[in-house]
C-alpha cells in the first residue's frame, strides 16, 4: 500500500515574493487624470516640485508595507526607501506632465540637430552618419 505525502502551508504566514518583485514600490488606486511619482525628501526637492505644480498626495495607497501609518492628522505620509531616506507620493495633472515632457523633448531634439550640424561643418575627413 502506497502512502501519499501532503504538505500544509502554515496558516498566518506572509506569502513570499520573488526577490525581483519584493522591493518595488507601487501605488494603488491612481487617478488616471494624474501622473504620480515617489519623490525622495532631500535638498528641498519636494518644495521645488510643489512650486512646479506637483502636489503631495496625502491619501496615497502604497502597495508596500514600508509606508508609515503613525503620522498625525494633516501630516505628510512618508515612505522609508532605505538608508534613513524618506520619500513622499506626489502627483501632477496628466496634461501638465505631458506638456513638460514635450518641452523637454523639443529642447533635446534642438540640441541634437545643432550637434549634427556642428559635426558636419567641422569634419575635415571621414564620414559622419546620423540616424
């Protein structure tokens, strides 16, 4: 008579995750009209982004156990991101974010065109090919 072995998973045990998945911060319940970013609280970065139209999300649903739940009423919820560093969730209207990215890309494109023109003018020998 053969006997089958069965294993039971311990009750109350936290489900394990693969290493590549475990340390990623994720946001839940995002408003599709906004672009979200987790910003490190260093050197006035949050104040700078606030002046640029970003806002701190006080009711952020971070899908990670590292969010601090012990903040008081009106306090900004922070996330521990390692080595004593704290971060906050910020957002900006999607159309403003898209406008900012388009302006940055236009500046990059102009710089690349200028570099190509300068390279063609100063080439004494050889070929320059860009694509």
